[in-house]
C-alpha cells in the first residue's frame, strides 16, 4: 500500500517532461522542413547562372554566350 508513496512527489513533474518532449519533436520537424527548403533553394539556378557556368567551364564560346544571354534576357 505504501510502496509508491515516495514517488508521489515526482508525479507532479510528469507534465514538464511531456511538454519538453513535445517541444523537442516540434523543433526537429521545423529543422527538417527548413533544411529541405534550403536544399531546394540552393538547387534552383536561373538560366543565366547556368549559362555563366557553361561559359566559365569553356563549354561555349563568348559569342555563343552573348547570343544565348540576349535570348534569355
């Protein structure tokens, strides 16, 4: 009958652990969503950026770059 008498004082703090666990779960979800959005933003390059990369790599000449740039803009 008195076996759990000593634990009674800790039962009042159970809600704190529940709230802490909820906060951690929400934080992890927000962090995961922000990480995915950041990856998507970094993967989206404009056509002009891709054209500049091709020019820098030497895949296209200056004339081709200028011609394609006029078309894009």
